C-alpha cells in the first residue's frame, strides 16, 4: 500500500512538474472561443430545427432558409468570452415564416461548454417548444431542438463573426413599495447583448408626472431607478414609459398598482 | 535416482557457432504460453464480450437516458448512439484498466515469482525479453479492444436498433455511414490504449509490484481527465494521455474535423516512446538480486 | 574472438579476474580472481554473506560487476551478450518457476527461451532427477526438494558444459541432501565442469578438486583440496570416560602435546595430533579408565574452514 502511494505521488509530482513547464511556456489559453461557438451553434441548430419542421409538417424550412446567426457571450460584460463554462449565453436569430421572432429579433440559448469543445445547448421554449412535441401524425416525440449536444473543431475558424444583437431591457418590479416619503423605485434588468441598455424612464401617476430618470446598465446586470417626486395620496397606479436609446425595451408602457395608503 | 544419459563430455574448445539462436519469435511464444495459462487473461477477454451486452440491456431499459454523456440522450432509441455512449463510459477508466491488468503485471510478475533469474539465464537476452513482453501486452490490449468494440456495436445494433443517427453538428447520418463511423471511433481508441499499455509497462518494471502496475495507470488516467477538463490550463490538453480518448468526436461532426485525431497520434506515440525507453533502460541496468 | 583451435591448452571454463561489487559501503565481492579449467569440479565455500551468491549472479549476468572481468569459455558479457551463456547452466539460490504452470510446462517454456524445441530431452532430464510422474502437477504444489530437482532438470536441458550450482542441497531434508549429493557426484563424474558453492565443508570435500574459500567478499584460500587438508589443524575429539579427573591428570603429566578440556555439554574434549591422541587413549585404557566415546567434533577441514572464515562461536558454527 505504501509503495502504491509513493508511486502515485511520485508520478503526480512528475506530471505536475512537466505541466508547469508547459504552461509557463504556452500561457494556458483555451480553444473554446466566442467565434467558434458562434459558427457551430447556429449551424447545428438550423439542421435540428429543420428536422423539427419536418416532424411538425411545416413546409419550406431548410437549414439554409433559416439563415441562423448567433452572438455568444460568457458571463456578462466583465468576464472574457473565452474558456469552458456553464454560463455561456448565445442569442440566435433565424427566419421561419411559421414562427415569428420576438421584438428583439432573437431567442436566448443557454449553453454549457466543456474544455474539449463539446457543448450542451438549451433553447427558449417560447420559440422552439418544450421537451416533447406532437408530430403531424399525433405522436408525442422528443423535440430535437429543445436541448442538444454538439462539438466544434477546437482548431476551427477563430475570426470574429461580427454578429451583434442588442440587449433586452425588462422591468422586473411587479409591485410598487413606496418609501416613507411615498417615493417609488423601479427595478430594471438588462439582458445579454452587445452594448447593454441606455435610455430614460418617465413615470406618471395619473396626471401627475413623477419624473424622468435616465439609466445606463451593462448587459446581465440590474439597476434600481428612484423617482424624485412622491406619489400623490389618492393615486392607485403608476405608469412607466421606457425609452431606450441602446437596447430593446418594453414596447408599451408598464402600469403597476400602488398599495393603498395606511390610515 | 535412476540413471539416464548425462550430458556429453566437455569439449576442449568452444564451438565456432552455437547451433541454436532463439529470436523474438521464441520469446513471444514463451510469453503467450504464460499468458494463456493465466485465468485473468481469459476472464478479461470473456468479460470484454459479455459485459457490453449487459450494459446495453441495462441502459436500454432505463426510463430516462443518461444525458450527461455524448449521445446518451439518444441511446435508448438509437443503436449507434448506444455504442458511442458505451465508448464514452469505457474511456473513463475501463480501457486503461483493461490493458493495465495484463501490462501492469508483465514485468512485476517475474519479480513476484522470483523468476527473473530463471528466464535471464537461458539463451534469450534482456532486450528480447523486454520486446516480447511489450509486444504481447500491446497485442492483448488490441484484442481486448476489438472484442469490446465488436460486442458493443453488435449488441447495440441488435438490441436497440440501427436507425439513422443525429451527429454532433445536427446532421442526419444514414445507418451504413453511422456503422462505419462508430466502428472507426472505437478503432481510434487503439492509440491511447497503446499509450496506456506502455505506461503500465513502465510502472510494472519500475515498481516491481503488480498492484502498482495495475492501479497507477488508472489513477493517473483519471487525474489527467480531471486536469483536462479544467479551464485556463487547456494548453496542457495535447500533452495529456486522456485527451486522445476524445479524438473520435471529429468523426461524428459535419464537416468532419481531424485535428484532434492527428494530435492523438502524436500524443500517444510520444507517451509510448518515452515510457518504453525509460522501461527498457531500467530493465537493462537492473541488478537482479532477488528471487 | 574465441581461442584459436590450433592452440593446445583448452580455454578455461571460468576465468574471473579482479571482480569487485560494492553496495554503498558494503563490499560484497572484493577483488576476486578465480579460474576453473574445463572438466574440473570446483567448489566455492564461505559462510552466509561471504559473497558467493553475488559472485555467481555476476557470472550469470544477473548483476553487473563494478570492476574486473568474468570470462566464460573465453567470452565476456560485454563482448558476446547472452551468447556467453552457451553451454552454461545452473541456478542461483533456490530455483524459481512459475507456480501456475506444471513442471512440464515450465520446462517447455524454458526450452523455448533456449531456442530449441528440446521436447525430446525433457522426458530424459525429468528421469535423471527422478521427477517422472510428477511433471504434470503444478509447481505450486511441489515440495522444496522437488523444486530443487526441477532446477537441476532445467539446467540439464541446456546440455551444459559448465554446471553452476548454488548450494544445491540447501534446505533439503537429510534424504534429499543425500540424493542431491549423489546426483551432483554423478554429474561431476560424467566429464562436466561443475562449479559448486556451499557453506558445508563436507559437501565440497566429497566431490571437489579445487576450492576457493571466501570470507566477507575476499578470497581466504585458493587451491586444491589436498593443499587444504595439509593446512588443516588437528580437530578436537570428544572424550567420554569413566573417570574424567584421572584422564585429565594423565594428559597433564604425560602428554604435553595433548590438551584435555572439559566440554560445556558434559565430558571432555581432547585436542592433539592423531598419533599423540592414539597413544594417549591407549594409555587411558591401560590405566583402567573406561572409554565410552571418542569421536571427532568436526572434520579437520571443517576446523580449517571455520578458522579461515572466522566463523566465531559455536552457535554461529551450528547455523553454518
């Protein structure tokens, strides 16, 4: 037993020493890059989506006709877009006459990428469907695009694709909580995208304007906007109008109820 | 004791050339004779045929397929996917262990039985013994791999089916092509297996212990796999002997890519050469004091 | 390369010159030189740890000497590699085989390594060592003595001209020892060159012509057995009398060349030249003292052996 432990420890020591030398010489980069993912993911997705269209009986859908494009990002604005991880997000846009794209123009895929260049991607159920779909003959079959594995060439084309998509800005507050002075704040969340979200939000309680507050949020971050004017006593709701200069915001104003004032 | 004819009278001079000169072939027959008499070799080969059948049956009957391994999600519906799933399982520790059980014992068994002094005092040199043991170890590993592959592919075909396969780039692969690609994927595993065989031979010579010769390559293989999966140090991957076990991925992609395959050839060859050289030098220089 | 066949004198079977082997601070073999002519029966004697086995391992190429050369039939390992062992066979320490193979399979396997399908001879050598009938049993089930005999059989399979046996009777029961010595004697008598190592003087005494006595890696004596006998001191004789005190008085008064001491195990030990002892014993009888026992405690050569090898106390001697 002791000999076994000594052998393994010695072997590991040799391995560690050699590894250290290799890393010192080569700098420890990665073959998992944004460009490679942006080329391989939409290509595979297009083929699988065309398979799905075949199952569903949708006509006129081929991998080429979809013209799928992707923009991939790892872990928000701060983290570099290189290396394996389960926090890769790919924004994929395609053209299918049967399924229109949302206002931002893409669907969001969550991708878990491994160091060997293989990945597992999960698609947005609103656009691609759930785990199972009903084919044109009425049978329940596995949805090929809901979740799929793929591998890309670790030595593949690494030139940037230039695909950029805007971030989606969402209002995440569902109920207003005025503070002691009856001022309200609104939480915004900026999704994955190329440039983050910028713009202004105007709030009004009935006829009373509550102010216009600008925002500048990086992708995959949230922020809280505080409106300077307090909400009038008898106001029952507040309407927020979002104007985005960078990014895609809600297309219509958001109205949130105000809880009744305590007697 | 009875009388019998005793050796001839001592000559007065040395004969010019000895009548017999045993070569590598004789040593190969020697090692093969020994291996065939050992139960473990037979058990391993029989296991290589039977175990995949059991695995295919068990996985096929699972309600939820194993999604964490490539092709696992199709394994219950597609025989080719099943064969590739089993391949993925096997490369984790089964293949290194399969070869290490014989190769890790090749040299250490002589130390265990004390027979170095018996075999090295015949007419066969240390080099010839070394190469014979190496050749038999590698041949065994390749035979075991072939049996494992054939059994897996055949039982997957028969039990799960031979439907068209969805490849790693979403492409649909027809059954005939799929069979070729799956067979090629299994065949490519010969490269890292030869590497691990040589590694096990090195441990066998160096440690003189069969336990170390068998376990150390497997442990080292697992450690290398873990290291290879880490981010940030991926320039190490081409140097790890566990990386060639994934070289088959490119065969199932469209377009097919062969970079990792070529890397696998270089990596496996490199490890094999280094390990065999070290093992050879250790054996040649060793003083046989035991036995 | 080899000796010129036109030269008269045949090449020595073994020619070791100044062979040394060190393990760290321990000198296992210290500048040993030795020549064994063809047809000779040669003995290497020494207590355990004297370096006999180390030297034999170097002869077989199992160990590399630090300095010096060993020639077998005129060839060194450096020149000829494993060809040096042509016509050479034997074993070092107790012979080892593959326990999971039968005796017959072991011999067949070793025959492969000799480069010949010596199948025909296998039955013959098994007969010589009296293992016929047991060859299909696994070696794992063999007794110690059977394995020794299988080792001799494996050696004979090579049709050797030089047979090197390392303590062939070691570990055997008295019957096995007797049989093994008889076998070695017969082999020696057939014209083979035999190099025998042992730590029992009487074994070597029976069959060897020449002997090297080793002590802590170095040569303590080198020469023929006749020379050795000439050097031998008078051995002590155990004396059992009916009147020990009287016997001692007679020795003190009338036989200055005879030393009579009490033996710790009881009785007396008398040491002196054979002639004086005979006269002394005759005198004891004449004086009316009864003689119960008069046996040598060790052979003259054994005595010399212990002297040369510094084997120390009686306890150590018993172990050797």
